[in-house]
C-alpha cells in the first residue's frame, strides 16, 4: 500500500474520533468512584466496547448515507470511495450495531431495562442525523441531536450501568447526567460543528444546510470561542456548586488546544485547505477536556482515601 493510500485510510478510520464514545464512560466511572468509592468495573469495560461498536456503525452508515446524496463524491478518504463495496460496509456496520446492542442488553439484564431504552434512543437519534427519509443533519439539526445523544441520554445510561448501588435502577438520573455530561457533550458537538468548515460550498451544493451554511464561515469562526467559553463556564459552575471536586479544574489542560482552534479559524476561516483538519484540533480539545475531568475526579478520590 502506497503512502497516499495509507494516509487516506488513516483519515477514513478517524481513530481519534472514538474518544467521543470512550470518554463519557470513563468520566462517569471516575465520578461514581469519587462518590461511592467503587464502580461496576465489568460494566465499564463492556459499555466502552459497546460504545465503540455503536459509533463504528454510526460512522460507516453516515458514509453510506452521504454516498447516496453524492456529497462525498470527491471525499477520497470516504470508506465508500476506498472499499467501493457498499454491501460489505453495510454488513460490517450493522453487525457492529447488533453486537453493541447485544452487549448493552446483557448489561441491562443485570441492572435496569432503562439502559437499553436510553442507548436505543441514542441510536435512533444517530439515525435521524443522516438516515433517510429524515436526514436531519441536512436541515442543520445535527448539532442538537449530537448534544442530546452524547449528553443526557448517554450519561444517564452510563450512570445506571456503572453505579455500584441501586440508586438509579428505577428513576433515570437526568439531573446528574446534565450536570456531569453537558460540558463534555458540548465539546463533542463542537467537533461536529467544526467538521463542516472546509466543506461549506459542497454542503450547500448538495442541499445540506448545516449551521455553517446558514451563518457562514466568518460568523461560525466567531461563534466557536463562545462555545468553548460556555463549556468552561458550565464546568466551573459544577465545581463551584460542589457537584465535582476542585481538582476537576484540570479540564483547563485543554486550553492550549482551544486557543489553537480559535486562532486557526479566526485567521483562516475562508481557506478550506488550511482548516480542513480543524475538527481534529477540536477532538484534541474535547479529549483533553475530558481527561482533565477524569484526572481531577480520580485525584480527589485518591487524596480522600
């Protein structure tokens, strides 16, 4: 395989993107460890694997759905353009989904059926994003769907699955999931938002009215600092009100990536070739933000032992 082909495959696999599936599980695990001094470790491992498999389904089917509209015609790192066999891609995608949901079902049998309901709802929202006949992502609704799925729905399911007590087995922990997951899920939504900067012209041509198509690249670049500010302020609020410990201020290790992303878009928002990888900077920001929260929670747990 030549170097160019390897590069295309690395871009197609998008392995850093899987942090958006893994981090909610570990953030929740660290929070519960800090609260109850233990966590359901087997469920943590199983839920992580299931989350990765379900996200794989989401990524593969998104490429398949985009291929139907022609929007990825010149996206050479699209899985469809690399493999050129939609049937194989579809089989892999839906096999991953089935296995992922099977794992979630096993976890639900030992805890609460609400876990399976919440995860199934996340999958449904994921299908609404690109799947026909809905294609809500083409109507500019992808970001809200992303926040709901990766925020209150996902965090509620994980809180129930990993909690060592029976406290969440009957009632869905919406309040806790919102306090714990709103900041990280907004960081995940930022990744989706940034993924459109370099393809505004293509999106508009194919009828995909993303938020950036609606407001333009310049306004979008000016909106990014406010998204980051909102994430930081909300997470600071959860520290100040005592929901999470002071050590979680380590989420600020993501600040250099925040500045890097803001400056790149500020000065190059109108240069698609320069900002085509800005979503990967957003992923680094999202990952470091989550790692900072996890580290702070675990550090507080260790100190209080």
